[in-house]
């Protein structure tokens, strides 16, 4: 069984969460139906934890396979 493609987003806002989120940084996005229903997004933040943040704080991006492989070791699973 193949692993689903990872999703990534760039942080464009971090109100009061400067220690957890860095502006202009790429974060791994985890699927979360609850988050989607509440206009939130689940990302693995600077503390290495998956946490919910407002969806409009991020811009989803698609990265080429080679880039995904390169940053895969930099993000937490």
C-alpha cells in the first residue's frame, strides 16, 4: 500500500504564536476532517507537535518530488 502524498503550506501569519510558527516557512500539513469543518489546518509546528491553526494563516503549496524528498527529513512525521 502506498503512502499518501505529503501536503505542505507556507505560513503567512503567526499572531501571538511566534515561537510555534515562523513566517514564510514551509510546514507539513496533516489531514484532519474536524479542522476542515472549522476552517482550521493541522500542521506540525516548531515544537514538533501537530496543532490546529486558522486556515488563512497558511497558503497551500505543491512541491516537486525532489523537493519533498529533500525537506522530508527536515519535517517531523
